[in-house]
């Protein structure tokens, strides 16, 4: 810095103490500034305190002390903070500064440069710290993403190996349980639990959605993602328009993460392929084999029946029974079947109509839900087909498909008995036939034994357990026409003893002995028991 020019004699060379303190205070504040513009502003504000100095913009970075304007003094200053673009300033005064002014000016310039470098260093340190934090966050994000990809790859590999090995729905549920640590359930389209993997299987099962099942399935179909249903995370298995089932995670503690949801979605995709394949096989089997209804009446194994019924969209898991219908000789079976289907559709129900031997003889046979109201069905048939001599025979209730042939036999017997009765129309339930079941010409020893067990079973069990004679007492009472004195004399017991025994018989059987029908059935059962036991028949 060239400050050797001769001082102007007009200038007072003694600086004022107040001005000097102000300059020092300004230079001290420079180091507290947050950016270079504030520092430069403080420098410009401090210059007049040293003398008549001003700042002019300079285009050159090199200082030139020569002045072309006579007495005007100029000095170029280059302020460089080492990291950003240098700042070039031109200082101007109307006359050269005194030595003291030059010293103070040099001090101000040095402090300004030092403040600029300190601010720049702080800014650079803050920038580096921010970059380090951002880099650490990026590394954490990348690490988390890498771990997530690794976990997803594990899920892909697990189910990929399972698909390649042809794993069924049980293997899929078990794999999902091992990957998530949560219990897994698979329902069929009707809400029946098909598979459970993991602990804490519920003793009393509640289907997904409960009473709101239809709404839940509709919402899950619309949103296309897993939904929470109370303590379950649910994903429907619906590769097309047909609902095949529901896969869910049991999460009572609400600890499932998005990775668990990802595993559930992937497992659902694999399960959909498996269930679609098995459904396709079942549908093909149903098309190539005889009608399922006819097979059920003829007799088939339970597993095959369930699989084929699922393919047809029919729920065989609930109790079923066989219903047979004959509506006069002039009414085609096809017309009866059409009304039958339309009635069931109107009540949102279904049935498996059979095309077997009965069909050729003008009798429609169908497998229906045991809760179907057959009286309402008869009314619908009568309304559509006319009040002909129509009969609906209803077989016994079955808890498994393999029991349906017996129900079919019972339904046909109920129909034939009703046709041969004095009132050959209406609904005939095999379970309500009572004595007519053993009077029928088609009855067998098994039918008689079942009849005896139905009416005398509790007494026979009691006699075997207590070595008593309750059954013989009842038989003698009925043989004597319900007369106490004759019965007591025949049994050689006191009248009060007989009254006690008859009271116990009433408690054990739950029958009202004052009813004519009840006494008739009990009397016939007692006579039949004698025949079965090889005794004398009176």
C-alpha cells in the first residue's frame, strides 16, 4: 500500500480519540458478522471516521497510486477471503492521507480482510458440516433401502422356491408365518377357515368381516391393497372377477410393519395362482365327470366333493339334505327345476340339482342347505305350477357329503309314503314320519332299529347303566292300556312303585304319555324291540 505521499498542510494530523474508538469498535464487530456484505458495509461506514475517504468501484484488481485528476488521491484494494471471488475496491480522498491516517486505514483494511476470511471459514465449515450430515442421512437411507431390498429378496426367494416346488396353500401359509412371525389364516370364498399356520388358533372361529363381510370384500376389491379388520390384516384372493378366498395375518398386538404387508401381498399373489390352478382342475373334473349332484346322491368321498363344490361356487361345508320333488304326471321335470332355481335365486340361495335315475322317472332331486325352508319352496312351486298333486320329500340332515346318499333314500321314502297316504300332496319330512317309517314296505331291519333307538334309546341306556327295568315297565304299562292297577299286578310291584317308575320314564324320555301318537309310537317301538330281541310277539 503506497501511503508515502506528502501530507496536505491543511489537514489536522491529530486523530480524535472518539473517532479512533469508533473505528476499533467497528472492526471488532466485523468478526461477528454473518456474511461478507455486512463486513464491507461496516468498512465503508468506518472510512469517513478516518478522513474524507470514499469508495469508488474499481474494474482492475491491481493498485495504482498515480492520480490523473491533480490533487485527488486514489488507492485500489483487493480483498480476498481465499474461497470466494475477490472484491476489488477503490478508495478515494481529495488529498493524500497523513501517516497516522494511512496507518489507521491500513489497520481497517487488514481487519476487513481478516473478518472476511473468518466469515468465509465459518461458512465453509457450516457447509461442510451440513454436507456431512446430508451424506450421513444419505448413507442411512441407502443402508435402510439395501436392508429392505435384502428382506424383499428373501421373501421373493422363499415364495419362488415354494412355487417351483408346487407348494399348496398350507405351505404358503406356513412360509408367510415364518417370514412375519404372525399367525396366518386362509378362508375360502364362503368364510370357512381352510388353513391356519402359527399359534393361538381360535377355538370359536369368526369369519373375516363378520356381518360386514360383503362390505369389507367390496372395499378391499376397490382399494386393491391389504386392509385392517379388527385384529387382522386382510388381503382378498381375487385374480379375476371371482373371489377365491381370503388370506390374512393375525395381528392382535398391532405390530405389523409395511414389510409384513409386502410379504402378505406377495403371498396372496402366489396363493391366487395356486387356487386358480386348483379351481381350474376342479372345474375341468366337473365338466368331464358326471353331474356333481348325481355323484353326491350316488356316493363320493368328502375331499373330492368339497373341491368340486368349491369350483361350482357351492358351499358344502354347511349341513345339507336332499330334497325330491314330483309335481304330477303332466308337469315336466325341467319346469319344476326352472321354478326351483328361480325361487332359490330370489332368496339368495343355491342348490345342486341332480340328473340321475330319479330325473328319468319324473322326480327332481336336489342337494340343498339344511336351513332351506321347504314349506316356502312348496308354496313357490304351487304358485308357479298350479295346485296339482305335488309332493316334496325331505331327507335327513347330513354333516358330510358322504352321508347324502342316505338322505336321498330317506327323501324318496318320505315322498312315496306321502303319495300313498290319504293326503297325497304337500311336504313330507323323513324325520317326522314316525311310525310310518317302519310301516313302509321298503323298511329294513336297520330302519326298525333306528326307530326303536329314537323312541326307547334313553330308557335302554338307563337300564344298561343301572341294571333297571324301565323299558319293561313301560312296555307292560302300554300293553295294559295305561291302567295302573293291572300294570302293577302284572309286574308284581306296588302301585306307588309303578307311579315312581312312570315319573322317571317321563323324565328320561321327555315324552308326553298322554299323547295318543306318542303312546302309539312307544308301543310299536316296544313291540319291535321284542322282535329284534327274539322274544314272543303278542
